[in-house]
């Protein structure tokens, strides 16, 4: 679900959490739902995997390439 659609549903009070089905009240929780859905849609693309991001950050920190 795109950012504007998630925020519109959150403000309208129609965004539901996946586990309990209760309405989402927190803006942070709405953003977390959006990011989770984005990760599921990408199905394991490297830019969404934390490990690959940490590796890239470590390489940049130490000046290594690749």
C-alpha cells in the first residue's frame, strides 16, 4: 500500500492491524504496517534486508570496495 493510501486510511480510522484486526491509532504503527507490506511485496530484495545494509555500511566505514 502506498504512503498516501496508508496515511489516508490511518487518519480516517479504517487502517486495521494484521494480528488483532483492531484499528491502528499510532502514526508509527501505520508506518510500520506500510514498511512491512513493502518488504513482503519485494519478497527478499536486498535493499530491504537489514544484513545487507549493515554489510554495506561496514564496507563504507572501512573504505573497502564491493
